[in-house]
């Protein structure tokens, strides 16, 4: 199946992944919560419950808390928490405090976010280069199983190799399969401090762009539509979307120019 997907240029998820299921009413509330949380990530369950009630939704805090846990969201000092640290796994130190980011492939990072669909939801992981904001690789999954993150990592390392790879302390990224693969590739492993959402700020900004500029606009029906839409969006994001922080250049242009200088 993997080889057939490679030959067709498809992600395996488009063939056999169905979106994670919930009731239509819960999915509607989750979409509202996701949009409000993306706009105001400092809101917790109490204020989100008040906000929903102000929108005319009769919902109690207990239900909001359950939906937020399912979505993997918590208020930001509090970052989106789509994963929980694995018991007994080694936690690596945060290596990037006061470090000047001055070249491509100096630092990569990744995270996972919730993506709503008409009849369910998916999780999206992406790897980004800090210097250029270039999205090196991404993957979709209907579960938080670490396999899709490892698939993304293999694709990313097949293209280049960072000096440091930063993640949160989620079970996907503290697992030996993840950290061992990075160490075997000669990559230093860095992990966010608990409650330090800004340690991975570039991925947080990416999620806002993905949702406001694509997911919320197109409101995808199926996994196949979502994957095709994200493929087009990430191509646009890398190759055509000008970033003010990059002096109005594109991530691909900055990334390739920086790598050419090193080469």
C-alpha cells in the first residue's frame, strides 16, 4: 500500500483514513471553539463557555472541557496540547534560549493541530524551518498515534537535516522512535519547557495562517479534499506567499538562497 501511494503521489491517509467521528452537534461546537481559540488562544474553558452561551449556545462548562480535551486545546500558557508527555521517556532540555537564528536548517520544529471537517476531524503535523519559515514536510492523521509524525520526519530528513530539532514534550516526540531517529541522524534534540508556548512560536503562527487562509475558508468535506487543499496551500505558502518578517520574500526563496550560500 505504501509503495502504491508513492507511485501515485498520494499520502496513504487519503486512501484509508476516515475522519475521527463525533456527533454532528459536538462537531458544530468544536468548529466554533476552534475558530474562537485560534483567534484568542489565551481563553480557557470557563471563558469559552461564557462566549458560547453569548452566541446562543446552551452548553455547560463540563461539555466544553470534554470537547477541548478531545481537540487537544488548553489556554495559552497553555499552548495547544495535542499530546501528553510519555511516562518514563527522556525529556531533553530546551536548547534555543537566546540563540540567534541566522541560517537555513539551523533549527526545525514541529507541532500538531486540530483540523475540522464537515463530518469529523483530523490532526495535522508540520515541520518548519525557523530561519526561512519554510514548511519542510507535513502529514494528516485521524489519531494522535506517533506513526504519522515519524512518516513526516522521514520525509523531512530525506530532504535535508537540521542542526537542532525542537518539539513540545508530547508522547509522539518524547518516544524513543522519534528521539532515536534524530540522534541517529546527528540532530540535537530540543524540547519546550512546560507551559512555554512561545518556545515553538513559528509553528503556532503557521497554524493561524493555515486555518484563516485555507481551512476556515474552504470547510472541507472529506479527508481527500482536505489533503488536496492543504497540498495546494502549502505550495502557495512556501513558494508564493510573501512574509513581512522575510522582507516580503517567500519562504522557498529565502530557504533556497540560504542553502545555496552554504553549498
